[in-house]
């Protein structure tokens, strides 16, 4: 994974970040009696994530280090890094002189989030990249994350995510949730005027209460009341708030295969100079539509793999 200068797992405090400070001519900067700050900032942030004093290992050799804290690495992502130094005479400088170093904080498995359609191992096998070759790993992970919204644009949510307080109009006996398949419903609140009523989920109509509902897979909520009957949600716009989890407990085989193939057809042209464009004469025979989805070419073969899980039509 040579595309970044530093790699560390989310929440970890090792490995220590180290550097040798040099000037624009490539000469080592003598840091004796000077000071150095370690600066780290997320790509999308306006402020710094870390702005802390670094340790000078050897002033004469220009070597420095910074030991990250668990707070520094709490959020996974890619960060820009630079070292700002002040010499004993007051002169200041920055390393690197041109551009930045990069640090990648990789997701750990104990922190929620970071779920993906396919694993890095599956992608490397599909692309015939040896498992021991890690030089493409960072780029492949970025591509996995990049194709996920493209796939889910066709299928709806695959990676599990929570939809918090999604609002629906009242007045009907049931609500059709926008994102399917729904794994679980955790909270339903209806508003009668200014008063909020939290509904209780019941498994069968005979267990209905005054304020209760039934969840029917793959994504319908039916308003239930006492005696097993159904009643309407209170009328009015945004009268019902629902929190639920949508996605798959495991990625279906056809979606996994479609995701791998989509990644392949978008990855290979960047690796093979002079190769004809996919779908062009002399190409690999994939039947391409000229339409792009979120910036990715999606061949018919990939769409056919994904269509059995086509998203619910209630999603615009």
C-alpha cells in the first residue's frame, strides 16, 4: 500500500509517525535547539485534526516523530500531513516543502461502520492480482467505496445503514418505507397535533394495542389497534417519524458478482495503456450502454446481474 506515507488502524496509537526533515535542496535541516509541530488534517475539513508538538529524535540528523493518540485516529479516512519547524534562530519552514504527506486511518472491525459490498480479497482474486501484492490495496479500497453508490443506485441499500426519523404523511392504514429491504424497525412515532405517541411493534394483529404497528417485510408498516383491527395514521404531512435499518444481512451472490465486474471494467482501462475502450471494436466484447451512472460506465451485463434486486419504486 505504497500510495500513502503512513498507515494506522482506527483508534490505535501505533505505529509512530516518523520523518527526516529536509529543505528544498534535499539537505537535512539541523533541528538542534529548534522545535517541530505535527499537523494532520482531513481532506474534507477546514480545521486540523492534529496540531501538536512532535519529538525531535536527532537534531543534527533532522529526524522527528509523533505518537498519535486514540483521539487523533478516532475517525477513519485519508489525511494530509506536514511538519512545521522553527529553528533556534527563529527561522521557520515546512516539510514537505512542496505538497503534503498522507496518512490513512483504516477502519477497525470493532467500530461501527466501514461495511463494504465486496472484500479486498475478492477484488484481487477477480482482477488476478496476487494476494501478497499490496501495492494496489489503497486504490482498490477507494474504488470499492466509489462503486457502492453506483450499485445501490440500481439495487437500493445493500450495505446496512440506519435511516433516522424518516418522515411520512399520515392518513393511510399503512406506510411503505422508502429504502428496502428493511431488516428491522426500531422506532415509530406519530403526531396527533403537537403530541407525539411512540407506537409499540406487535408481531400479529391479535396483539394490537391502541398505539401499535406491525412490520411486514420487505418494507411495510401497518397501523394496528386493539382487537386486531387496523386504523389509519393521523392525517397530515410529516405526521409519522420512522427509524429503521435497511440493507442485506449478507450480500447476495448476484450483487457481489455485479460489483466485482463493475469494478473490473472501470479499473482495467487505468492499468492497460493502449487497450481499446470497452465495448469498442477490438474490445473485450462487453455490451456497453453509453449511459453513465454517477460517473461510472455500467455495462448491460452488470445491470442484468443487479436487476433481480432492483430498488423499490418508491425511491425517486
